[in-house]
C-alpha cells in the first residue's frame, strides 16, 4: 500500500479522542449477518471464521461481547497496545469448549492461557475505511511484537465461486467457516451488511420426543422441541420454526430434518435448526 494511504489511516485514528480507548461501557461491536450468496460489493475481504471467543480490548481490560471482564493473567495483557481492539481469543481449531472453560474462569490457569492467542481483525473506534484500518492494525500488531497478539490475514475474493472454494479449503482443514468484509466500509456497530459470515451446514434426522413451552414473544406457543437421534443423542432445537409452526409444532413421535454446524465434544449437534417434518419414503 502507498505511504499516503497509511498516513490517512494514522490520521483518522489519531483524530479520535484518547478517552475512547479506555471505555468500560458495553462494547458496541460490529456483528455479522449471514451471507446468502448475493454479491453486493466488488471484491470482499475474506478471512477464516475463528472458532473462538469474541473479545474486545478497551486499552486496559479484555471484555466479552456482552461487556463481562475476561480474567486473563497479567502477563497476557501487560504489553497489549493502548488502542481499542476487536478480535477473538483462540486456542486451536476444534478446541472451542476447552477455550471457553479457560477464558470464562475467574481464576486464570496460567499454563492453559499460554495456549491462547488474541487474533485481532479491526479497530472499533476508528473513523477510517476498512482497508485503512487494516494497514494501521497490522502495523500495530507488528510494532507490539508479542507472540500471543496476531493479525487476521484478509484475502480479496470477487465471486461466489471463489468464496465457496476458500470455504471448502478452510473447512477441510478444520475451520468453522469464513467471514466476508465489504471493501471501503466503515466500522458499524450492531448487525451490519458490511460484515457477513458463511459456515457449512449439515442435515440429519431425529424423532420429536417432547415440547418445551415458549416465553416472551413465544408465550402460549412452542419454545423448543426435544429430539432424539438414532444413536440415542438427546437435545433440543429452538430455532428455525415459523410463527405458524410454533402454533402447530411437529407431532410427538414424528421424524424431522434439522440442520447443524458440526458436533460438540459430547457428540451433540451444534446450532441445530429445525428444517421440516421428514416425508415418508
């Protein structure tokens, strides 16, 4: 990138009041929508969707997406830059459950924290556009020069075919999916069309064994169904239902098709979503 672009990015971030880098309020992070295959921009920036814990560094503390403090060992945060950072705490592909048990423990386990890295992908208080923010962010990580602070690499893709190819390659190596960021986009808090996620989903069948009552907006309707797979795995499914299906859920004993994204360490489908009643063959 040209030096002038770097200068613009630096100026854009330096113009932000320094007090914004030490907020203890709820993090206003950008949140991803699902990619539906519709190319809206000329050239998305693609990166691996890390199977980690979303993490906001406010310049003094590590916080979860919901604003809860993460009790990392002092050495983990001591040399982090005093800039606000948006990223993920990550251990390894397929190690999400172990990671969460370590990260959410209020008494940090020193040895296990040595296996955790902080992968950063954005500067949440910068007014600069995405490409400019990335220049500054990668430079910041390089200058900080600590082994557990990593920059998330971005690759330009221009078609659904390229996106699918990258997704297939990463998933074959154990990745959870991919993230897509719109070119020349601002950092926008909340659910944003500038940030999209794409994960592979699998279909399977199960038998409905019980209902769970709904609450709030689903009061007096179905909240979730409990299902059992052929191998005896019992779990509940609470998403994927239309309003009408919540009023008239699939009958107890019926076979349903659901989609999911991989399995937990205990063999339970992750992020299971109802699809339809299975038709008799």
